[in-house]
C-alpha cells in the first residue's frame, strides 16, 4: 500500500463494496483513521454541529479483532441509535483492548454521500505494523 506521510486514510476502488485504507505512526492512531475513513465513505459531516461524547471499550484480541470491533461498533450505533462519529480518539487499555472516544452527531444532521456500510468483511482484512508505523485495509459491505 502506497501511503502518505504521518497519518491519514482513503477509500480505494472496489467492486460493489467499499474498501478503505488507513495509516498512522501507532496502532491506536490507525484505528481512529480507519473509523474516520469508513464514515467519510457515506457521510459529509462538515456541516454537523458539535455533537456529544460517547465511549466504547473494545475487548482485547488480535489487532484485526480490534479493527473489526471498532468498525462494528460504529455500524451498530448508526443502526440502533442513529448516530455516527465525527471525531475519533483511540487509546490503549492495560488489558490489550482499546477505548474508543468519539464525538457523535445524529445521522440526520449529516449529508449522505454514499452507501451506508452494513458489515465489516473479513476477506482481505489487514492490520498491523508496516515499517513506517501501522496500516490497515478493510472492506465494508454496503
């Protein structure tokens, strides 16, 4: 995966579904970038208000489990609460899991720009150190 400097994310062409890539100097930053990338594939939140805080703990597991857990939680909250994150911060927990803090807004307050993801695909899922920090690639079923 060719990537930019520091941290960032992008959507890449994929047949029928949405594929995202993210990178950062550390695992937690890469997770945060992946959540941002996922949201940006279907919502323009530039006009959204300040939102409210929310926190979720993703239990310890291998790195790919943490990525899937954070993205699954974003999809779950969208489907059950009608909220989506417009700012994301991820910190490591002592038990190996992560704490995801996000600022969420009502999904009705954002402009739809693409298909809403329904699930995280495990096919060709990748997340780990890459020599320049951490990177991931994941497909979202829409």
